[in-house]
């Protein structure tokens, strides 16, 4: 699914960026470009970051 139409980034692209260490929408933008343009996708970026962090928290328990 496309998350960021400006750069054509998919949820997979964003998840990969989060998995390799991006923990804010700004860091995701730096890593893959998503959210760096119009910013409309930032809410979705944050949701992806939040769910990735949740997964990590439960995985390390
Ligand atoms: S949709 Fe992501 S920056 Fe515009």
C-alpha cells in the first residue's frame, strides 16, 4: 500500500526505514523520502512507527 504519494513510498518502504532505526517521521523522511514533501502522510508514518515500536516492545519482553 502506498503511504506517501509524493515519493511513491509504500508501507513496506517505511517499515524498512523504521526497522533500520528511524524512530520519528523526520528520520523516516531522511531515510526514504516519505513525508519530506507535502507532509500529508506524516500521520500515517507516525502510526507505522508506533506499531513497529509496539511490536519491538512485545518482542523484547
Ligand atoms: S504524501 Fe508523503 S510527503 Fe506528500
